[in-house]
DNA sequence: CGACAAGTTGACGCACGTCAAGGCCGGTGG
DNA sequence: CCACCGGCCTTGACGTGCGTCAACTTGTCG
């Protein structure tokens, strides 16, 4: 429970025009004006330590963030401590939209690795909607994509067996990571503990461990020093009966 | 598996200005201009029979709908027939936003009762974003609310026991129904079968039945002729450790 | 050196799933 | 009119997937 709040704020080091993410081919091109506005919209960067909490359920956040680099996750807690991880966050993902729109966060966000965030001010969201309909559309698009991922996660937790669930989750994270170029040197390594997986799948830690072992025995993944490496994405997808991500151009705000 | 496609299209019978939903106090007031645009945006009404399929996973839908009256649900199927119900739809809810934004529907929608829908054309969504930022904001808001509901459902399926899950689900549906004035004569009756509940909770039909019996024995609900009536919402919420819906003004498109 | 976080493994129990049978009811056709 | 059927709910018996408990390992950091 070392829920540190370690953060550090800094002025921008990455200008939006030279955003390291934007060249990725998953992201759609922006108009010059849009880019200029986003650049103005951006108020700075926030560096968050691994394991630190970015946003807390119940709080009102004045900010909206985009992940510039690193991994994180969204989760909810029950009063007796049960935790459900809702989704993972990686570069290009938006954080805190719910809070910005509806006032109060209904989930928390924690960093899985050192996390670098672009910070935006909630108040300017209205200006964005007023003057940049294309960006507004993009934000809705992003919200809709999150919903789509949640749908699939819900299907998984509700209807897949433990083995299928684990296979799905790892294939899912791996696929997402790949689209944003997170493959270290060929293979993708996911900075996650088995406890995280358990809390995502709705399983106990022990049973998660035994399930992952089966995946390892089948040579679909290997687990090593606090992370997971995928050996055979297609095998995982077949096992989980999962079709994969739809490959479409995404907006990046 | 009588997945009929029974629908009937008709010109509008309800003008947006006299929308029976809008007077409800959960919905925020609209500007005159917004209302005028929505009215122009609306292309007619669609009546769907109970049990009929409104939208099918994998299809490209040219339309966007708002529920005017009746109940429905969103769900996903796996290739071997396992079904996961994702959420329920009631008056004021938007249908088909994912399809309109991202091209392809990733879930299906079915009517639980006779359903009356307002129909909008996807192509005009861009115009809406260009000229009515307030409405655009509202649509994002609605998408965000859906995400919030999914978060809670995921927590439920992942981390609550069968009894808690059932209690949560019924309290959740009942609360939502109440905010849109769906209480028949005092009590709320939910037009749903136990199979639906099972497919929502990620449980088997048999175990769902036994779980509901426990709720009945505790006098929290009663089950009758193809529906569920809530006796004690607070009791259900306490049992599920659920805080309830946040009570905020919603937009209605 | 101890302390702690993360992973591993076996033993055992329970909350679920599965199978099977039957009841109730409305609809349909003889 | 009854006979039959299919949808929905109900209940018991039994099996199993997963949870819980507990002990041990390994690596890391002080």
C-alpha cells in the first residue's frame, strides 16, 4: 500500500509539433491549426513515478492528460479492498476525461512504470469544442474506443475461462503495445505483476499463477523478472477465441 | 433463437419540441437552436418488436438512435455461442454511437420490450460537431457515462460474489429506470428473464435462479410473470456495497 | 544480515457449473 | 374440449474450476 504521490511537474520538453508519438502510423495527421491549438492547450508535462497514483476515485480533477510515455492502469476499489483493474494505459491514451466531463472521477489511475504525461486544462475543453470540431470529434472517438475495449474486457471476465482470459489479456495488451511501437527489441515486454493480471481477470493470485504456468508450458509466453514476454500472439488469440484489434487510424490529442 | 428482424419505420409522430422525455428533470434544458437542429437531425422513428435485433455486430450502420420508449440491451457473442450482456438501454440512451464513429459495430442490440427509437443520420454527425459544440459536448458526455457504467459492471463481474452481483444489477437497473420515470405504479418492474440476468452477471442460468431465490427469501425483490420487481433498493445496495448512481443533470439528444 | 516484494507449489474446501427432471402457463391445432 | 408444445422457472444431485491457506524460493534493497 505504498501509494505514493510522487510526481513532478515541469514545463514542456516536448513540443506538440515534435511529439514523438505523432509520426507513428496509427495516428491520423492533424491540420496545422489543430496542432497549434493542441500546443496551446497543453500546459506542461507531469512525470509520475512507477507505482504512484495519478488520479484518485472521488476526486475532482482540474486536468486532462495524454500519456506521452510509460504504462499505467485504471482501477476501482471496493470498500473492503477488492480491486478491479479496468484497463491499461499506454502512449496516446487519454486520462481523466470522465472527471473532466462529469466532475468526479469514478476510478483511480496508477503508474505501472515511470509515466510521462501531457497536461491539459479542463476549462479549455469548452473552447476546444467551440472552435475545433475536428478535435472534439476525436475526443468522442477516443471515448468510444475506450468503451469498445471495456466491452471486450467485460465479455472476457464474464464468459471466458481462466485460461482463455489470461490468453486474451496478454494478447490484447501486446497488440495494443505493438501499435504504439512499444516493442523493445523485437519482443514486447509488459511491466506487470501477476497480481495485476489477477485483478484484471477477476481471479485470485494463486490461480492466476497456475494459469500463467499453463501458458508458459504451451510456450505461448515467458515470464521473467517482473514482466511478461509474448512468444506467440496468434496462439494466444486462438486460445482465447479473440479476433484481434480492428486496425484503424486513431486520433491523438 | 427467434432473432426476428421485425421493425417498422414511420415518419415522426413525436416532434422533438414535444418530446415526452425532455420534461423529465434529469435532462438538462436545451437552447432553442439546439432543439431546432436536433429536430432537423431526426429522420423518423423506428419501432422494433420485443425480441427483435436492432443492430448486429460486424455491421456498418448508417444510423444513430435514441431510445424514445421501451427497453433493450447491448451484448456480444463468442463464436461458440457464449453471450455477454454489456448493458441495458432505456429511454434517453443513445444506440449505435460506436458504429457511427468507428464504422463497424462491435456489439449487437436487441429489444427487451417493444422499442421506439428516434433515428438520426450518421452523416450529419459532422455537421452537428461543426455547428453545435454544445451538442457535441453532450454526445461525448453520454459516451463517457456509458464508460462509467461499464466500469462498474466490470467491477461487479470481476470482483463481486454471485449474490452481490445480482443485488447490484437489479439495484442498478432499478435506479436507472427510476430516473427516467419508468416506475409503473409505484414499483418498478423490469421486463427481463433470468437468462438475461445470467448472461449479464457471467453466471449459469441455474445458479442465477438459486441466487435470485436468496434475494427473494430476504424480501429484497419479487419475481413474477416474466419480470422482476424491487422491494428494497437500499437493501440491495447495501448487500452489493454499491454507492448508487451519481445524480447529475444529463443531456438528451 | 534481515526484510520485503514477487513468484511458486500442494492440500483442501467451497462456490459455482452441469446434468437431469419436473412444474407452470399461454398458444396452437386437433 | 383436451393434447401437445415451447418458453420460462424451479429444484436436487453431483462434479469441477477456482479460492484460500500455508509454506517455501528467489531476488533486491537496505
